[in-house]
C-alpha cells in the first residue's frame, strides 16, 4: 500500500521528512539515506532549520554510493559530511559511509562489516528503522537499475552494481535489504519525475526496480510538480 503525501514545493516535502526524522531521533534508530538533488535539499534544511535538534540517537548509513572519493561532488556521503558533520551538527561517530578505497570489493566488504556490527538483522538481512529512497527517471532506486533486477532477489545484503550509462561502479543495498526495513520513504520531487511516478504507483510496472520495493506500506513525499499524473 502506497501512502502518498503531496506538498506544494520540494522544500515543503523535505521539511516534513525532517520532522519525521526528528521524531525518530527521540527514540533512536538506524537510517539509510539516499543521494541526489532532493536529499541535498533535505540535508541543507536539516542544517539550516533544525540546528537545535539532538541527532545523537540516530545512526546514518547509505542506500548506495558511487565509487568516488568523498571529496568528489558525486559522493553522496561527501555532501552529507560537508553539510552536517564538518559543521558539528552530527557527530562523526554516528555516520557509517560506504568508504572509498579505490577497490570496490574492499569497499563492499567494509560496508558489509559495518552493517553486521551496527544494524540488527531479521531473517538474514539488516533491518533499518528507516530507509529513505529516491527515484530515478528510469525507475531505478538506490543503485539498482532496470537492467539489474536480480539485485532485488539477491541473497547478499549489499552488492557492487554498474550504472548502465557510463559504466560507473557503485555499491548498493540489495532489494532484500530494502524490503527488510521497518519503514521506507520515497522522497521524490520535480516535474521530471511525474511520468516515472505514474509508472511505479499507478501502472505498477514490475520491470522497474522502484516498483519492487514491496513493504506493506510505503510512504511517498512528493511535490505538486511531480504529482501531476497521479
């Protein structure tokens, strides 16, 4: 079941997600984050409008990461670090990135070890309290792309994948881990996402990775520009 929350602007959607993170922070938990432009807006809002929040009971992980150094503009972790960690709003000890070693096999094993140490397991997979996902215009989520649907049924908790255009190597949580989460949010904004949101929510196109996220309830946070075909 999809619960769809629509907001006037992308900022409004991100503010609501932040309020929910604040609520979770009161009790604590493990959260996996997404990369992309909308999460950057989310992190900026956290930094600018929620400076007095106590985030100390939350641990932050990533749903996927490009195999680039953290200094790269393409690093999901790098933006989070510069916005929230280096400014001392979130303690470095609470952040468990997919580290870049220049060797994706080493990076994968390192991240798997972090998951095994820090996140409780259920039925053989890490169970996050919350996973925040994005949605690509091709229907991908995390770094599971339409040409790699086998990553949704993988028995691994995380895998190495490759972007179909440009062959960039990435590490992603598998579909089995995504579907083990206690809660899943899709944070998706912008006019460019209206067609693919329709394909996932209304058409239920099972050839798209995002449609295969099959929690009993998935909560969507979208702006009016992205909702025009719902």
